C-alpha cells in the first residue's frame, strides 16, 4: 500500500511539474505580456467609462471615492487580464470545413492516421543505422510494426507498386530511388500511415533536404490523404527537424507554419481532412510562442 501511495505521489508531482513548466513557458514570452497589458488597459478603459457614466447620473458625485476604489479597480483589471490571457488549446476551426490543432503528445498514441517522413529510397534498416531508431520512422517501426522490418518492407513494396522509380544509387541499404513527394500509404492497424519521401540519401546514406523538397512532399501528401483518408483526422509532427539537416534554416516554428500554410492552401480547394493535428513532444511544445502561433492559425480564418 505504501509503495502504491508513493508511486501515486510521484505521478502527481510529475503532472504538476509539467503543468508548471507549461504555465511558465507560456508567460515567458513578450507576446504574452503584450496581450496581458492590452487586456489590463481594456479593463481599465471599461471601468473609466462606467465611472464616467455613473458620475453623470449622480451629478458628478460618485458614491465611491479614494484609494480603496482605485486599488479595487486595479485588482479587478489584473484579475480579468489573468483570466482572459490564460492558456487555451492551440486550435482554429476554419470556415472551409477543417480544423487545425497543435498539441503536445506522442504521434503514435493518436487515434487517427499519421504521417511519417522518410527518404526517397524508403530505407528501413535500423540495425546498421541507415535509419536512426530514434527518428520518427524508427519509432514507427517499433510502434506500428513491433520491430518487424520484413513486414514493413513488404507493406512499402506493395504501396509503391505501380509508382515509377527515377533511378538507382550505389549505397548500403535500398538502392531504388523514387521522386521526392512519393507517398506510400500503409495499413499497419486500424488507421493509415502515410510514409512520405522528403529527403534524399547520397552514397554514404547522408540525408539532404530543402524547402522545395518539403513543399513538394507536403503537396503530394495532401493529395494522398484526399484520395485515401475519407476526410478523417490526420496527425503529423514537425518536419525537417531531424537528420534531414534543415534545422539551421528551418526552425521548429517555421516548420509548423510551413505545414499549416501548405495544408490551408490545399484545403481551400477541397476538404482534405476534418482535422489536422500537429503533434509535438512536450518539451518542444513548451519552446514555441503559443500566443503568436495562435495568431498565425487565426490569420487564415475568413480569408
């Protein structure tokens, strides 16, 4: 019983610690304090109007005066601002029939189809470090296929049947190269997994990527989701942040914005999915400016 109680306390402590970190990171940005300040002055403006109106009704004689009134107004204004600027889920519902959420969590625990980034040769070998086991693709092998590389390869080969390769490369691992943006639609469980190629491997299995590659891959991805997804929700993580070597030119927030604008433009032509869920690790979620990111999501509303 004591061990169980100790375990529960540790769990509660961990949850509270995560919430405090998120609370602190949300309020550590200038964008938050600009929003907070605007809310305070908005509340003070409303009070000034009310007091002016009451003064007019009472022929210039306010029923309340002095520092007590001033302090009460300031406390109420600060309380209003604190409540008004509390952190809310990063989510926007659009008039063209879709919703975008940015959440903290595990991509492989989502109750929907997911997107997995891969290379143009669709390599799967983690034993010889051609694919890093810590990468999204490496995690997909463990989470979706329980480490069964042969089954994953068979599903990829079946999905790529009928897609024309663009050449071969002399390297370890798979040698057949497909166009950037090629999507292999797999069915490892009740949901689909969209393996989309957005990096190239050279002869030494060193990955390379570019903004053009990412845009092409995202455009092809939305077409594949439209053809196969039946407008069901889909989850994706930030792209270009791993071994694709894009971090120096593409920050985490830029990666999210690239996904968002690509998806929005595609969705305005036709509904791709009822909900695009961008899933970030908890530590990554805390690093983004959530106030500005919500503004970015909202900026496409009504356009």
